[in-house]
C-alpha cells in the first residue's frame, strides 16, 4: 500500500472506526477518546504496512487494531480506577504503585535498548503488535526458527536484566 | 488455562522464555500478573512480562473481548440452551411480524440493491474476521441476510430500512451453534 492509497483508505474508514471506538466506555461513563484511538490505530496500521506485514484486508485489520487499542485503554482505566479507590486505604496500593506504572514504559525502553537490532525488532513485533512467529518471519524475511531463537534469547536477556534491578 | 495454578504458570513461563507460547497465552500471562501480586520467586518474570506487555494489536482474543465489553447484552455466537430458547422465540416473533406486516402494509417500497449493499457492509463490520460470505434475499421492503462464519455456522438477520429516516436495522433471527 502506498502512502497515497493509505491516505485515501484512512479518509474512507475513519468515521467507521470512530463509531467502533465510540462503542466502549471507560466504566465511569466516559467514552474513550475515540478520535485519538482511531488516529493511533491508523498510525499502527501504516507502521505494519511499512514493516512489510501483509495487509490483505486493511479495513478488517484497522477495525481489529482499533478494538485492541480500546481494550488496552479500557483495561488501563479499570486498573487506574482500582488504584484510586485503594490508594488511601490500609493495605491498598501506595504512591509507589503509581510510580511503578509510570515507570513501566521507561523500563521497557531500557530493556529494549540493550537488545541487538534483530532481537529488538522481533520483540517489538511480538509484544507490541502481537504477531505470531509465522507473521514475524514473513514480515522480517527471517526463517521462523531464527525468529524463535531471537525472541527466546531476548527474553532471557531481559529477565537477567530485570533480576539485576530487583 | 487456569493461571491461579502455580504449576501452570511455571510451565507457561518456561514456554514463554523459549518463545513457545502463543500470543494469547502471553496476553493472558500479562493480564494475570498485572492483576495479581506475584509470589517471591515469580517477581522478576512477572515484572518482565508486564513491563514488556504491549497492546497486542493483532490479537483475536482482544477483539473478542472488545465485543464483550462494548456490548455486554449482545447475543454471543456460542449460545447455550437458554439463548437457544430465546432465539426460537425471536424467530417465532419475527415470522409473526413478517406476516402481520405483509398483511397490513400491502404496498411498501421494495428494498433497493444499494440499501442491501449497505446492510451487508454493516453486517461485515460486526464480525469482520469471522464472516466468510454473506447472502442476501430481498423480500419486499426487507431482506434476509445470512452470514456464513469461518467455522461453518450461519447467522441470519432481517434487514429493514426505516421509512423517513432511512435508518438501517438488523434483527438477528437465527444464530446457529
């Protein structure tokens, strides 16, 4: 898909994706920021396309990505709500938990940055995009067995680094 | 997969480190550890799984979870006996409604191919990954849309267009298990 084709496609499906994202609310009656999610979904779809992922049905894929982003946002909102409810209660979560949540992204970046480019690429496609080994192999042009070894090695390396943190 | 069982978690952890887990197993592990306090010997692994967790943009389970969260009262495709009973009642009501409407409104505007195409499009969007084909049978001002799912099951809907507003509605009449 070229950039021009993608822009035309985005214009056509954006309204429908916003309608999909608008179907979910965050539990407190607040709808998710549908337009933000759709923008994010379209960016991720373009990234997938750029990385060589076979985008056979862009609309179905855009809807799936939108749904997964909504679920991720929903889960986060549920967790934040629990944190707020328990923050001041004995035995509840403390300010350290808030810091921990905010730190997750920093830790993730730190772990990823220490990986070799090949391991990093496979781990991102696996963890962030949720691709299967076959899909990663197809996207990166590496044999499936190599992808599996790269991911396994990356995970073992990250685990050792985390043990040093703890 | 009962992740409350530590032996299952340990087995999955080993598979995870060998890159032998499925995407959905990894997603389940990350959700489990983000909701549960890990035991001492699992802390490092839990920290890694939750820190590395992404949004699983291509997860089928995530998309299904969306459908559960977004429409908690929607009829799931995998029905139980009670939903079957409800489904039969809906079919009976739809058939009755069909005859009533047919007898009381003799001259209705027939549904157009463009409207049917719009109905098919909306139906596709309900389950874009599960539907392999849709057939439409126009019946006066309505159309019966039958979606064939990847697993071989079929779902039928009565499609109508509201006069005046032009709003399209789809009523499930048969969800085959």
